[in-house]
C-alpha cells in the first residue's frame, strides 16, 4: 500500500511540477539570451541614447499630469483637471504596487543572476517587475484613455515602449520584467478608469 501511495505521489509531482519547471527554465533561457544578444550589439552612441531615454521616465511621468493640470486651470476646464488627477493617481498607484511586488518576488537583477551579462549601470533594487516600464505604461495608458486620439496614442505608446526596451538594452531588466511592468501599468490605468470625467 505504501509503495502505491509513493508511486501515486511521484506521478502527481512529475505531472504537475515538471511543466511549470520547464516553462520557467524556458522563460529564463529566453530572458538570458535576449539580454546577451542586446549586450553584444551595444554601441557607444546607442547606449548614450537609450540611457537618456531611460532617464527621462520620471520627468515625463510628472510632466504629463502637471501639464494637464496647468492647462485645465488656465482654460478653466474641469475635465482636464480631472484627467490630470486620473493620470497622476494611476502612476502613483502603479509605483506602490510595483514596490510591493518587488519586495514579495525579490528577483535578482540580470547582471547578478547571469555572470555573462554586464549592465551599463547597476541599480540596487530588485528586478521584477520593471518600475520604469510600469510607470511609463501607466501614464501612457491613462493619457490615451483620457484622450483617445491617434496623435496622443502614437507618441504615448512609442515613448513607453522605448522606455521598456531601454531597460533591457541597458541590461538592468529581463524581457519578462518589462512585460510584467507593462501589464501592471496598463492594468492599473484601466482599473482606475472610473476616475475619468
């Protein structure tokens, strides 16, 4: 009876744990290979440009709601002021959620986990999810939901996509970190959609 129970438990473990383990290791291999490829093809000019783009993130995240607020005050437009609050709240909430998830998951940065990777610079926080990407996609998605015009949509998502790519190019985040950050940011903006006028 004991041997049958052990056999059963072994089969259950093999059939449930193995696909998850295979998926995780496959994802990790993809993450590592992507960053190794990007690191091998860096140039000084591109590195300078992507570092600049990455460093604009916080400024743009503040400028979007601040610009909407100032324009709403000047134009006496309560809807624009409400949209400023919506974008700011979305970005702030995303930041808090991102910080909480980082503390729970504690995934090491790529340059710590993989000795073959060299980052352009070395942030001290953990890796999952990408904070830059989540805040960029939160601001962009909230702005696009408030003003769904092509001339808002195109630059907003071009900028947020560039932020995500810059984090991988610089070697500070895995593709899965960036993907999770984008989903978190966009999801938060959608979740707080009730704040729009």
